[in-house]
């Protein structure tokens, strides 16, 4: 473990389920802080601002500040701002996405955009689909915050940003630039913020297809925790589907904390 100097930590399924903290999440983060080990929370969720994410974690008892949060919305906004500074952007998404785009100095418009950026949108409509497809067919660049098809909600599942994107792609005949895990763009954004080389950073998560695949593609170490999507029962199936192998596997967050900090 000493070969890694910093950690990128997934949220849903790794530190919490819904509004319930996973056992050991609070003392894991407190242990990293006490040992002065750098880390960031990295989430594909584009609907919330970093401040809102930190507030949610804190409300569950997990120590968190906004400057420790990397969202796919912020990474998408910074990617667009680097590629086309100050450009005209139409967004399909929630407050977390619109705030990130405005903070990056991009011009939010409702017609004739240079870029269409899309995330999860709980008020997605046929009109939004038609507008986005038309703009993209007319030459606007299409950026997708994250490819998640389904999201956990109230003990079940709801359509994610990737499901909405499937409709836009079908209507526009164009694939998007994907920002969130397993894409390397969000990972590069987070690694650059930490200030380490990829080989000095480990990705911690519960999802082989997003967290662990993203870490491998970015050249990071990978730590799978069996706290969420991946379990003993489906581990080998997910490894086969992902086509990658995690460097380390821990059953819970207590084992992970002991390995990182040496504390019981």
C-alpha cells in the first residue's frame, strides 16, 4: 500500500447506500485526514454541486468539504472550457451541471449552441430531446457527463444519464465525448488536482465496470471494496465483464482503513 501516495474514492456503493453511510466510511476518511494522506471523492453524479455533495456526506457523519469533491459536471465544464473557452453551451441537466458550466466561464444559451452537454435530468422531455438532436446534427459538439444507464433510488433503480443519452444518440446519429468513469477525462481531472502521477494514486470503488476500469485505464492502482455492486457472489462475473483485475480486494472499509493507515 505504501507505493500509493493518494486516493480517489468513489461514493455511492463505496461510502454510502442511498442516505445510509456504509459501516466504517466515517473512520476511513477520518483516518486518512489524521495520517495526512491526500484523497478526493470522485463521483459520476452530475446533479449536485461539490458543496451539496459535501453537505450530504457530512449529514451522514462522513467528514467532507467541497474542495475534496470531484464531480463529472465540474470535469465536463473544465474540459469544455479548455477546448473552447467562453463558448455557447446548451445543457440538459440539473443545478450541479449549470453551476459548473457558469463557474467555468461558459455562456449558457437556449438556442444555437456550440456545445450540447448532457447529464442526468429529472425533467427530461421530448422537446429537450428534439432540440439537442437538432443542434448536434447541425454541428454542435456533444458532451456527456457520465454513461450510467441506471441509478439506485428508493431501494430500486431509475434511468441514468446514459439512458437519456441513448435517445439523443439515436436521434442525432452522433456519439458523445464521455467525461465520467470509466472515461479517463474525469480521472485525469482528479489526478491533476491531487498533483501526483497516476502510478502514485489508487482508485477505490465498488464497481468493476466503472471505478476499477477507470483506474486501470488511467494508469492508477485499483482497490475494489465489496461494499456495494460487487460482491463475493458476482465478483468473478464482473471481472470477466470488465476485462481487468483489481490490484487489491477488501471485504469492507475497516480492512481498507487498516491496510492504508495501519490503524485498527
